[in-house]
């Protein structure tokens, strides 16, 4: 698919996987007739019918709760949460059941449930449309989490999520839904979970980012006088420790960029990993550039909250001059 | 659509009181079925009473008592086919016994041993749900999923009166109705959620009234009358298989036992009421019914009781004979890959 947006790549992945496996079904609010508020499921109702592309009642816990039963009946449900902030009601099902049920059967039954949701800010939306709640999901045992930053990875990670025997949360940065564009592989395309990507090679400092923050880290790398490597985490759980540690072993310095609030965010997990396994490689402190510990602000102030390239450059200069 | 909104106090009954109220009968139930129902109730009763003793002896952990729920469990179970799936709450922890699950499996669950989990496909019994009402959407999703596959299986979810206050109940019930899922939402209304009486859960005249709001039939039945429960569930199953969607059943009883072994209801329940309710408990009521019919005498009663006791005795012995779980199990089975 030449010149494809991220949301078009998501749509293509759904179509390809639904054609490949008749047990894959898409369910959520407005996913059928409307094709999703971001058009991620456009055309699926016409192609696969109302049994496999289901407009559900407006009930996120009900969507994920019935998906558990659908999985027990042999389906592979792909649930859309319309916005990340609307996913909070489904955390009850996620924590109490989705992440535990495989364990509850002593490993006998699989729960191949995919939960898709847009994530993050930068799109000037009303309150509770711009959160970055990945840590809630990552922290839940039994759940895998991936966040793409390119159209090709969005397609490939979604395919991997749908094919996974485990429940996977795929968070799609909505700031990237319509730009940039790139050529996306046609047909079946799978990017395995648990593999990070070097988004830019460099020697002096490693910027570790995911989702919408990969572009911020890359812009910072362009602005920085020293040579910065950018690692796109892609898969938060399972985490590709090897790629992260190899990059930090090379550069000796790490700046973690995370849009979510700071305290106990996923960046803290990466910082702890580096403290445990890279201490002898580090030439300075691991620095986090994050959102603040506040509710995501009204959009007139969102650029003050979301990490900027300038803040990343400042952090890099701090660690480079340590 | 059939719409039933029963009035308060208007509960379906089949079993009489041996005096003013005559015994009824359920069409299609042979003598063998009637005795099978009795055996199931006695097995559940024996399991429950022995479990309280085993808890006191330190042989199982904290245990959720279901004394007085046997008619609701055995009666509804008897209306199901083997293909139908059961979604129990912890109050129905032993319902798998009726599907051939070994008692040691259930005892292991209460002993906190990994052998207490099972493969739900083996018995058509989902895992015991500890959180309140969150398994209702699972049953609904399963039923809906089977319908989408063109299969005839339905699903039954068991939950208590307190569960109807939870959002998960609402979302599950609404999904069931919207998707016309072949599901039975079975509410065992025993009047109490630990110490909270039904009057503090709802201002609705009856819980069955709630069904009307979802556009599904609501049925109110005497939860101490195993035959009435069976008949109501059989109708709900028939409706589900005919493609007419879900049914809400409110089975009314009174909690005559503590919520669990860790609970002391003397702090909040009038013991006189409990005493009166216990005198009319469901196993004895059914036993007297069968005696009036001439189907049950002392000899058969003793045989059935002895069989149940032996099953439970062997079950706890088998559970206690299991080796301690391997420590490596702690990190196993969280993920399939």
C-alpha cells in the first residue's frame, strides 16, 4: 500500500486478518455503520457482515466482558475502545478476568483478545480524549502491550496481536493517525511482539521512546549537536531488553521520552532496567522527559505538557555534560 | 415480545406444604428425574455442610457457604443440556460436581491449591468468579458467540441479589437483550449481600422488574422450590434455543447461613427469622414432597445420604493426598506464549 497513513494501515491489517481467519471479529462502538470515529474499521461491515463487524451498545466493560465469553466460544475478538480515556471502565474486566483467565485454566484455554485504542494527545481534543494510560495495561499480569509509531508497524503489530494466543492491547497514537505516510507492505505483514526498532542510529546518547514520542525524539536528535540514537520500544510487554541494553552499551547515555505522567510511568520501568543491567555502561544519569503529574490539560496548553524536542535536547545536554 | 413483570410476592411454586397448599407437578419429569434432583441437592448439601466442618478443622480455607441454595442450583442445572455452559459465582463453587467434576478439584480450589482450577471445556463450567457480577458478560458473550456459530448451546450465569447493583450486571443484561443472546441470568436473591439487606440494594419492588428495562422476560420463582426453579429454567432454556433471547430469573429465598466462614451474621440478621426459614429449607421441603408422592422412604433416603457422604469423604481425602504444588507453578501459565 503506497503512501499509507497509520489508520489506513490499521484498517488494512483488520481486513487481511479477518480474511485470513474466519474466527476474527471486530466489535466496538460505531465500528460498523460509521466505520469507527477514526475510520479504522471502515468497509469491514460491508465486507464481513454484521456478525463479524459488530456495532455494540455503548459499554466498554460490556464490550471486553462479552469478548471473554466470545473467546470461550471460539472467536478471536478485536475490541475497539473509542478513545483511551473511554477504556477505563474496561479495566475492571481486564484486571479481574482478561489477564487472569488463561492462568485460571492452568494454561488450558487461550484468550486471544485484542484491544485496540487510540492514545495520546496533540490533536486538540476535549477533556478525556488525550490520555496516555499504557502503564495501567502494562502493569496488568497476563496482558501484552504494543504501541506503533509508523504505519507499517501499526499493521504488523496489530496482525501479531490478533494472532497472539494472549490478550494484547494495541495503542495507536492518534497524533500519527493521518501523518506521516509511508509505503506499507501489502497482504500479510506481521511485526513480532517483543522486538524494538532502531529508528535512528547514533553514537553519543540513546533516546528511548515509543508511540508519538518517537517523532519528538527524532526531531531532538536532528537538533542535538552530538550524535543521538533513537530506539522505538514498539512492544512494551514483552520488552526487548536486548536492543535497549545494546544501544545504551554503545552510547553510555540514556534519555527516556514518555508522554504519560511521570510517576511510575513506563519510563521508570526502563530506567530501573538500565540501573539493574547497564550500570557499568552508563556515563551519566538516566533522565526521563515526561508529561507532568497532572490531568492532561485543556488543549490550548497541551504543547506545554507534551514533551517537546527542546526538552529532550536539554536533557541530552545535561547527561552529555555530566 | 413476551413481557412478564411479576408482582411482589407472586412467586411460582410447585411444591405444596402438605396442608392447605396442594402439591403441583411438572410435566415431563419422570420419577427418575425427581430422584435425580434429590440426589443432586443432597450431594450439594453434604458438600456444603462438610466444607464448613473442614474449614473449622483447618482443612480448607475461607469458604463461601451456600446452605439453602441447593434447590436453585440443582433445579436450574437439571434444565440444562450438556452443551450448555455454566458461569458460577463463588456461591456455586460446587455446581461442577453435577457435571462430574471430581470433588477434590473443588476442595483444592478452597484449599488454595492450583489443582483447584480446571479446563472449562471439560465440564462446560467456567472458572469460579470471585468478583461480583463481572462474569455475567462472559456468559452473555459465550451465548452470543455460540449463536453466531449457529450452535444451539446456551449459557447460564449465577449471581446474587447484590450483584444487580453492579454495572457489570447491567452491561451484561443489556448486551444479552440487544444481541438476543441465548443466556439465562439466574439471580439467587437470598435477601442479603453480606450484611446489606435487599432494601439497601434497590427501590425496585422486585428484582425481576429490572428485566422489563432490558426488554427481556423476568420470572420470579420460589428459590426453595426445586421444581419451580427447574420449570422456570426449562422455559428460559427453551426460549433461548428458539432464538428468542435471554431470560432473567429471580429465585427468592432467605440466607440462613453466614455469607462465608469468616462472617458472623448475628451482628445483623434476626436469629428468629433465620430459625423460621431454616425450618422450611429446600432439601427438607423436597424430601417431604417425594415422601408424599411415595417415591422416597427411609431406606432410599439413607442410601442417597450415605453415597453423598462417601463421595465427599473420598473427595477431601483425594485433595489432601495431593502433593504440595511445585514452586515453579508461581511463574507458569500467566501467558500462553
